[in-house]
């Protein structure tokens, strides 16, 4: 799940100053139309959500649970994972309203959850960690992929595909970093909560797991009080800096492009 965060502009990346120089004068002066924003965000949003889910199913199969495999959910085909409301309608409505009203909303949505029967894992408590971590891990891999697309767009110079590729890459990096950061919060039923349950001693894990029915309400409370933003933005800054470091991308260039696609 990717929430609509009423947050300020993204912070500087780890190790960067607040006044990072523009990556490209022409791109930084761009203001995307609604159609351009939809075009830039469509593929990154769909694949950020669907591959996150597919990764859970793949790792669950590796550790012995065939539930997702039996339902045909371990696939790169987004049609198997798309929820018409959560993956398409809700992000589209948020994008439309934020553009028309001039807000700074961040896209959120969801896919069809991949079914995982933790009892069928070979070592349910231990293997739960890897199944849960697979989703955020896939988002990091996708963030790196989209950062490399920015590099490719930069290498194309003034080619016709350069600017679209760089902007789509920036959207892909940001969407995946947001999704990864949110899901690593140690709150059931988020992936971070399941990782915590796997790592805690049995007694404490059972007590902590009882929070799951209330997890969504706790998350909403953190969102509306502004605490969620306080938690997430430092994580987002660290992960953006890490993606830039891994791919050799200039961090000020990445931040500048992200600001363009969010404006």
C-alpha cells in the first residue's frame, strides 16, 4: 500500500545540501501537464505494486508454500496482480485532483494481495522474514533499475527519448522508494511488522502479532497526525541516497528530477 502523504517537498538526499544545483536547466523548468504526468507515472506505479506482490509469492514458493503458485500469481504479467480500483482508479483520481487543485499529494494504491500460507513454509517463523522482505527488496531492485534508466536518458543527450526516459526514471525511483520505506515500518500487517514478528522471541512475537487487526487504524492515526511523515522522510532520504550511490547517479540530479515529476 502506498499512502497519500500530506508532506512538504522532499528533503535533501543523504549527504547533500538543501540547495542542490539543478541537474538540467531545461528539465528543471518543465511543468508537466496532467497527460504527461499520467504517462510518466503509469508504468512505474503498476510495476512497483505488482512486482512487490509477485516477489512475496516467489519467495514463499521457494520456502515451501505453493499457494500463490497454484493461483498463477507468480508472474511478471501485471494483469494477474492489478486491482482495478487500487492499482488504476485510486492513483488516477489522486493524480487528477492533485494536478487540478495544485496539491502535492503522493500517489498511493494497492494490488491484489498475493496469498501466502505461512503454516506451509518449511520453517514458518524463520522463513516469514524472507517472504516479507521480498517485497521491499524488489522495490529496491526496481528503484535501481529506474535510476539506470535516468543514466541511459542522460547518455542519449538531446535525443527525443532522453527527457521522457529521465522523468519516468525519476518517478520510478521515487515510487519504489516510498513503497519500500512504508512497508519497512515495523507494524503488522506491513512487511516490516512481519519481519519483526520473525525476529522477536516467540512470546514477544505472539504478543506483537496481535496488533495486526489494528495496524491499519494505527497507520491512519500516524498519517493524520503527521507522525508518519516524520518517520518516512528520513528513510526516503537515506534510500534515495543509497540508490544514487549504487548506480553512480549524481544525487542532486536525482532530487532535481523528482521535484519536477512531483510539481
